[in-house]
């Protein structure tokens, strides 16, 4: 992503939502996986990464009750897998939580995804600052949605 090298060295902007956030990244480009992990970690996020659906499934099985604050995925993965497949796996695994997804793609035609959880599609050409702003927005939206569910479960019926 344009501007990612600068963001790793010294984060200038305050992205409070990223601090202590648990983020899963799914991308088949190893360099992008590594650079995104470095950038998000520099802002205080805890990052796990997968290059494909099989690895994503392994990560989910290692911590089945720990819903991520965000999933960041590429649209086109290897072996015909797509970001839509990632969304399906996440939604099935975490049917009890709102998990926002940000799809980053180099495709000219941006995909459309329909789901109840916050979902954002961002062009990789928009650069790192725009992607980080979208990630922050998605994490905040997910936390707000999960807080509403938590509040509704604690309010007694009268």
C-alpha cells in the first residue's frame, strides 16, 4: 500500500481504537501481511495473520471464543478464494458477535458485500492513511454494535 513504509517508523496520528485491538489479517501477499502487521502493531494492535482460509480457520480454532475487533482481508486470494469467503467463515464462526470487516482490494471494480456487521471496502490505491482511518472507523462501529447487544442482554424484561 502506498505510504506504508512511512507509517511503520513513527506513527504520527493517534488511532486510539487500534490500541489493544485484536485484528486478523488475511492476505496472500506475504510482504503486505508483514507490513500491515508492523503498521497495526506500531499503533498498539494485537495482530494475527493468515495467507488463506485454511490458516484463518486454524487461527479461529486456537481461540474459538475470542472474537476479533476487526478482520482486514484482501479481496482476491489464492486458489479462487475471495474476501467473500473470509466474511462467510467469520460470520459462521462468530455468529454471537459483531465482527467488522475491511476488504482492501487492488481491483478497479470494488466488490459489494451484504451483511449485518459493519463492512467496508477500500481500494489499496487510496493509501495507508485512508486505510487506517477506515480501520479505526470499523473498530469503533463494531464496538458500538457489540455494546448495544451487551446492554440489551442485561436489561431485564418488565
